[in-house]
């Protein structure tokens, strides 16, 4: 049984009317999985992270100011959420969820979080709805296992994983691959180990071919002991914040490629859902659910 990490707090955040972030999608994914036959016992709830762990990898000044609610207004605007105690508790839990997913992946071979992909967060500031970078933290936590030295982070969100790239820039044992829309946020890109910026409007065939080639190149440069996969669906043709034209079937085939790679290499894979910004939550959930189909959680 493939572990699924979820906590109701993922969707428990009061936001202003018409706020751009689709906070309802996380519980929507859980509900759809249950509707399709997943047992409630398959979901595992994370425990919120402590400051001690966060301070190990991130600026203690930033962690302290953010969690205490005294971060300046400009910095909070860059994050994109109004500050609240609820926001901090949700963030601690969501990031902990990705770390738990990484741990369970090592134990079971494969595990999926029903949130995650906070790749725009840097060591000392947050950005783009991301407060703490769960991908980098999960990679470092994976490396605490004696069997895991090298971690490959595959980021297929439509936006470049700039925070992850910067955080891992001096880690030779973490390889960052980002395939993203070139003319999209963040407008100032960082340097991943392998970056591929895509032109506006590309479709399934070109995208999937590019992914196959990128994975081949990555494996020529790096031999992973584990994979962390950010499966953002803002590449979808109907996404409000993406500029690509990938179909729902294309998303499914993309996710299959990544899971097949992990299986072929015989390494554990921890997956998170990443971005997705359709306002129609049911339609958005349907695209995100392709990750769980590709992983074999549901048919």
C-alpha cells in the first residue's frame, strides 16, 4: 500500500475573497481519492515541524520573524499571503508532510504528499506562496539515511524552482532539474544544475520529448540514490498562471515517465503535487489526480 500523507489543515487557511491561491484543492484531492476507493487508513498525518529543524537549514532571523508575525509588510507581500497563526501552523504541517513523505518513500519505495512543492522559498525569505522550502529540507532529511547520499530533485512545475536551486547550489550531492516556462514567474531565474526553459504554448509531444531528453542528460551527470518529484500541474492548458498547453493525458504521461525512472533505477521516490491554479476546483483536482493514477494509487 503506497503511503499518502495528508492533514486537514492543508486546506484550512482563511484568505481574502478572490485570493488567487486555491486552498480548497488539497481536501478536494483527498475526497476524490476516497471516492475512487482509497481507504482512510492509507492517509498518514504529519506532525508540525519545530523551529529547531527549520533553523538548521534556514536563516534563524527569518524563521523567528516569520513565525512571530513581525516580518515586514514588503516581505509578506512577496510571499503573497496575509500573516496569521493559522498560516504558520499550516506551513509547519505542510512542510513536515513532505519530510514525512520522503521518510516513507525510503521505507516503502514510493510515497506521495497531498501538498508540497514550496520551491520559491529561499534560506532567508519566502516568495510566491512559499514560506519554507520543503523540497530542499526533504532532500537533506533523506540524506540522514545511511543508504542515501545523492538526491535528484525533479521540478516540473511551470515555474522555475528558484529557491531550491539557490539552496542546493553548494550541495554536490543534490542535483536540481527544473523544466519550466521561460517567460513566467520568477522573472529573475536562479541556476539549477539543469534548467530547461520552455517556449509559450508548447504541447504534449514536445513537452514529453523534452522531459525524456532532460532525464537522460541528468542521469549522465548524476547517479541518484533517491528522487524528490514536484509534479506541478500549472503546465495544464487550462491553468490560469501557466503558459503551456499540456493536456490532462499529457500530465499523466509526464508523471508516468518520472515514476518509471525511479522504478528503473530502483530508488525511492517522494512526490508532491506542486502548483495548479484553475479556479474550477473540481477541474483542478482532476488534473492533480493524475499523479496518483501514475503512481498506481488508483486505477
